[in-house]
């Protein structure tokens, strides 16, 4: 593991960059970037619908 860390010795202790052009994002704005993708919208509903159909088929 030590060998792996040696690759980053030149950058590991550099100060964090703060842009002079762009203001920092708020924590909520940064968190929104990691929100679930829109492609998954409705996924829970589809699972519920499938579960209901399966339960109904067992009732027959």
C-alpha cells in the first residue's frame, strides 16, 4: 500500500484550490449533484406494480 501512496506524494499536501472566478456552492447545491438520476424516476412505482400483479396471480 505504501508504494501506491508514493505516486501521489507530489500532490497529497497541496492546499485546496478556491476559485477566484466562481463562488463556492452551498452544501445543498453540492448534494443535489449526487441526487438519484432522472432515469430512475418511477422505478419504485414499477416495482410496486409488479409486486401487486404477482400477489394477484398467487390469489388465483
